[in-house]
């Protein structure tokens, strides 16, 4: 990650009218950019990035570009890329002063996206932009990014820290990032082999993940809850409501890469914006549809709380939130039980949530039955 600037022409005119009658030149610090703080952040980031090093990395943090060599074990490598942000979940992070896990959210949104096409994440780059750089806050954010990279087995290859006075309110920042992965051409997963009768497995989410927070914040405004009150999340840990709201997005990379090596994974859908009803169709041919059975999985209490306090209709819940399912996996029905057991052995909570069938003319591609 490089220490950025405000992306503007840094040339300035001398400031006239100094008390001693002489012109006094301006500095970048006078303009609101602390280059020393940026340099200090880079030094703090280097050991975090070092922990994410993996096969293929050719260069370290601080250069103009990150260098990566595709592993030689790939005969016909296809690069798969994905980019995303964290959305208005950042607003809650600012409100609650919780910056330690938002970086994992950032990584998860991209690596889970490229994973569904069978790709092994190789490296990740981030973009951190703020009005005034708070090195301690930025370090906490990047520590979460490094943690996400470790969880997904990819290298934190670089990034950009941009301090831009006047662009952001005090105490706020924005995040973006992208991941690049690789898959053998013959092993690309695109849903083209899915047929009627295939089973759909649902892997539990860790919470809201990073979608739907504009509605979440609207519900919070209406309900005005004490976010520090104990809240019994579905994992039984008894965390606070704030803990449940800010739980980082689960990263499914390692267990699903292992699953692909043992079972016939025909399609996967990362359940992000659009929920189950709009993400599953992205891997289904036009003549196929999926029926999901809500009674087959446990919707976490947090989603029930959101639905009740926001008076949100079932259909809207299914379009906006993951409702407890962070990743859907399509496998042959004959392999469903064994695949489910393998994922559970890897630490995932998994349900068999539905099946694929022929699509009737004009019917929606995904239906959720109560």
C-alpha cells in the first residue's frame, strides 16, 4: 500500500500578507495532507502484508505496482477478478467506533464473488480514502484486511491510502478493493451443467454481511434500540446487538475450494445484494428454476428483529438480506448428503435448502416457500 496524496496539482502560490511583511510559502501539511502520517501507516502495514505472503508473490509493499506470477501448476490458467466496497455498513462503523473487522468485510465481498466461478484467490489490493488520515484507525482497518486475506489464502499485494482534505466528513473514510484469482480453464464453474433434480446446499452466513445496511440503518432510526443490549445471536454467543450488526462477512474460500476437489460442484451463488431470489438465477440457465424451503434452515434472530422492527414484508427480506444463507452450492442430489457432511467437518453450518427443476413459462427463477 502506498501513501497517497490528494490527487491534485501540488503546486501552490506563496501566501502573501505575513506578519513580518514577507511572503510565507505553504506546505502540503498546510493544505491538510500529512505525508509523514502516510509514511508511518505504510511502515505499520508492512508486517501485516508479510503475513499474507504466498506462492507467486514477487514484490513487497511500497512499489508502484504489485508483482505476482501465476503458479506453474496451472496449465490453462484463467484469471478471475472481482471488486467491491463495504457500503453503508461503514456508517455504523463510524457511529460505533468499530474499525477492526470492516476490512474483513471488504476482502470477503470480492473473494467470495470470484470463488463461485471456481477461482482460487491469488492477491488483493485495497483503496482507503479519507479527509484527514488517522493512522491508528487506518491501521485497524488494514489489520482487518490482512486478516481477511489470511482467511482466504490470498496475498495483500498492495493498495492506496489517499488523504483528500475536504472530500470526507471528519472521522469518516471510504473503502474499495479488488481480488484476482485463477482457475484451470477446464474447471471453470458457470452453472452450465446444472440440471433438474440437482440439490441446493445453503452455507450459514455470519450475519447481515455487507448488504442492506441502508435499510438496517433506517430500521435502527425507527426502533432507536440500545445497541449495547445483550442480543442472543444464532450462534448462541450472547453478543450485543451492536456485535450482531457488525459481525464480519464470512469467508468461504478454503472449505469450498476443498469441496470442489472432492465433489461435483456445478454452481455457486454468493448471496449479496438481491438476496437468495436474485443471486441464484445468476447461475441458472433460463429454462431452470430453484425452489427454496425456508423451513429447512434457521433464520438468525437478528433478521427476525430487523423484520419485526421495520415491518418488512417476507418478499422484501428475501430480496434485500441473505436471511441466514451466505453462500448457495448446487451439487448432484446423490452427492448432497456427503457434500454437506464434508462442509460441516470443515466447520461450516450447512442445510439442504432446495432443489433445481424445469422452469414453467414466465415463472420466477427462484421461489422461497414458507
